[in-house]
C-alpha cells in the first residue's frame, strides 16, 4: 500500500501502524500511517515509551520493519510501549526530513530511541553519511540513544565504488558507535572486524524470526507417500546466482537418487526471479520444483513447517540471517554453509554446517537428514529448544529490557 498523502506533505514524521505478529505481512507493504499509537488500555502495566526509528522502507519486503513489529508486543508484555516511526527522507529530501525529525524529537527528551541501521535504509547508494546527522539531532535533544545495527559487515565487491562504500560504511559505523549510549549487534562483537576491541556499550542480541513460529510436524505423523521436501527461503535477489542455484539443485538431485520422490520449494525474495535458472538446472531430473514467490508471513511459516529440511547457501550462516532463523523457528532441520564450527548460539540449534562452497558436503548432509529419522528428530528438538531460549521474540525482548534498564 502507499503512504497517505498527509504523511508525505504534513509537518511531522510518519509513524507506522503496529499490527500483531499474526497480521505481519512479509511483502513489506506500507500500512496506514495516520493513527500511529496503538491502544494500550488493555495493558495498564505498559508505561515506558520506546521509539523505534527507521529510515527508507525496503521493498518488496522490509525485514527491519517486520523485526520491530514482532518485537513490539513482546516488549509490551514487559512494560514497554514501542512506537515505530519513519524518517521519510526519500520522499521529502534530507533537509525537510531532518527539520521534521528536529521538531518531533524535541518531545523525546529522556525517552529511549532505538535507531535501526542498515546502509541502504539511510542512503540510496550505500553511503550513509546522513545517518550521523540523524544521531546528532537525537543526541542534542537528550534522548536515550541506542543504535540497532542490522548491517555489521560493509558491502563486498572489488570495484572502486565498492571500496569507497566499504570505507564510508566502516567510518560511519565507528562514529555511530561513539555517539550512542548503547548499541545492539546481531552477531557477537568478536566476529566484527571494524568493532573497537574494548566495546563496553555493545550488546549481542540475536534477531528473532520474522514469521510466526509453526512447529514442523514429526516424521511419525506424516504421510509416508508424500515427497521429501527441501525448502529454500529467499534466494539472492540480483547479481550472479549461478553458484547458489547449482549448490541447491545438486543437493536436490543427489537426494532424489536416495529417496523418492523429492520436491524442491523456493519461496520469498528472489524465488520468482531465479525460477528459470532453477528449472534449467533441474531439467531431466526427477525432482519436483515449485517457486512460490513472496508470501505473507503465516504462509511462509506453514510451508517451512511442512518441509523436511531447509538449505541456507547465501554465504556463511550467522545469527543475523533472518531467513535461516525462520527455519529454526519452525523447528526445521537446516543445512547451511558455515566457516568451521557453527557460532553460538547456532551451535545449539538443529543446524548442520558444511564448508562454504562445498556442494558435495551439502548434498551429503541433505541426504543424511532425509534418510536418518533419528538425526532428523534430534535436529528438530534442538531447534525447538534453541528457538525458545535465544530466537523467540520473548527471549529477544527480555534482552532488550535488560539493555534498556542498564543503558
């Protein structure tokens, strides 16, 4: 949906309507921004306001907005009211957007403001220098400034512009850390090359899944004649995906030599664009294939829960990879590229790590999961426990509350 005209031309920032997680839409469409503040009358214990500040909306899906939407009700249960607000710099230009932020933030003194960061949320071209201006405005007005870094690794690439982007992003990230009272990292700080060694203001909080938790059905209750289903949630959108497609399709074809029938399902961002390459790579094989595209969160959860195994080959798995966490939320065994040992807390989940780029090891691991019921059950149970302990929104919110109380 589109932004209401009043939010483009009026005199204030654009708040976002907060929906319960069950209504979260993974397509990332805008919600009406006229009535921003949720009704808290049903929960009189909610007394501490928290503002989640976002920049440009990502399309077709906005994982950061989904993150805030899922976090909001879990925070409410702990006495914190979360209001999601956008700085509409893409619509208004930076000068007008900063004027709006200056006017609005005069009323935020003493409030906790969780500023969400990705490079492209605050810049069209990955040069987020204006993000520091946003932080300075908030700091001048005396807010309790906390930055949530969703992007902690500068963008890759070998071109001159890529090197410029990396240098700019590292500089911005370091300066942003210096300006904030505290910051949230989606991976342990030891894994971040640019991060200060003596970083006392940083807290590691794994991201939660941007889909409802639907537990995968056990093998014993499944129809034995159904295809063994391999799920892939999100395919790299744009660029050369040939190696990604090759790894996934090779694993599916090898699996089809050991169990029949086998179905490969791709869904989420990039799944429709990559469909021709998948069909070409699977031509002549017995593997059934479906590309489902971008779906609402509930449908994503139900489809993943109906799969037997999922794959993650979009680089090495980390705790900031939401598409991987989605499989854990559904207690679905996951085979993923990893560098050496799995990082905590992923090591406690039902994740089988294989060396990055090793397609043979990937296929072997998939076959093991599909043919070994004891292994499948162990992975299933491990993911269920890890989700409840680390990746559920209740667990994420508890860590945020700890941070807010000491920041």
